[in-house]
C-alpha cells in the first residue's frame, strides 16, 4: 500500500495502528498519507497509541484535520524520508509534538515542502502563539525549499522570524504568504534573510515607516546603498492587489526591487483583472537598464 486517505470519524482513526488483537500494525510500503474528517471535530481526549512506527517510509503527510493524537505516532521513524508536510499548527499540535522532540532542529533533512493551513474550530483555539510557531518553523526550515503559509501571519512576526535565524532559511526558494500584508521594507528584509528566494507571494501594504522619511527621488539610491547584496536569485513576485492606488504602489515597489535584484523580471497577481498591469510591469523590468 503506497497511498492511503482516511475520511472516517476521528475516533476510528486509531484502528489504523492496531489489529483485532491489539497488536501494532506497520505499513512499510506506504508513502502518501492523508487524514481528513469532514465534520472538523476532535474527540475530547486525544488518543495515544502503542510505541510502534507505523509509517517508516512516509514521503507525504497531509492532515486535513487538527492533529487527532496525544502522541507522535504519525512522525515515528520517518524523519529521514518525509518530503512534504501539510498540517494545521494549532497549539495542541505544537505542544504535544514538542514534548516528544519531533521537531528538534535538523531532524527532517529531506523535507522540501511545508504547507501550514488554518482550520476554524469552535471548540478550541487553533491559533498558535508566535514564539511557538517561530521555533517550529525555524527547526523545520533547514532543508525546506517551498513554504506555503495559508495561515494568518503578521508581517512583523514573519520578518522577525527570518531575521532571527537566517541560517535556518538559507535554502528556501519559494515563500507563499498570501494573507500577509508586506510593505516594501518588509520585502527587502525578507530578501536579505532569504538568500535563495526565487519567488514571493504576498499581499501588498504601504511603503513602511522605515522608508517614509526617504524622498521619492532618493529611494533608488537608498535601496542600492542599504540592500545591494540581496535578491541574487529572486525572479517572481506574486502580489495580491487590485486596481487603483495599489497598482501604482506595486509598480514603484517592483522597479525598486529591480534595482537590487538582477534576475527579477516577473510580477504576477491571483486576480485576472490586473493581469495586463502585471505584464506591463514585467515588460518594464525586462527592458530596464538594471535588469
């Protein structure tokens, strides 16, 4: 069995791990596991399992539910094989697995894709405190190339996390933080801390108070003076913006980023209404003297 998806009620999930005699079950050939529960509830007491490593060769783990166990059962024995993880990092999940040292730094050397989802649950708080989230991401990020943050992350927390441990994020190539509103200053700080970044997805905020004191005509020189050593691999910015003032803002940001990012030639948006604008900006980047 190489692929399996569970969509039953969470109370029945534990039957995966033991046979009718209560003996632990191992799935040595399973590589892809998805746990889903359409009602979105969790049992009042999280079940624990026997000390068996049921998925020793797991490559992909997707949890479309809040973590339904009181121990580390899904993560036993597969730190050397797991390449993709999609989870909701609620406080119970992080606290439980931290107690088992699941996410100690350097354990998941093959993890390339990390997706953090957000799940609304009326019974528990699913928002993890920033320090707990920062430790979790920093410990996992060492080999991650794509990080998809489908959760609410404050710009200041994201920037601070990267600045606090640049070594941890050295290999990150794609950062998707669509719900996070980043100022131009935030983007410059992220590029400074993410030397391998190729693509950034985010929402658009203002210039940032750190740049408000700089006269518009002085911004190119200011950016070059302070950020000339960043963005050597940066190519694509997927900006979530609409028509109006945001278009002018995105144009200015893109041109300023182009001054210090020699490979930056493409602006995209998830909104079809501004695709033409994005192409115009991209053409300007490709034809500019500094690209």
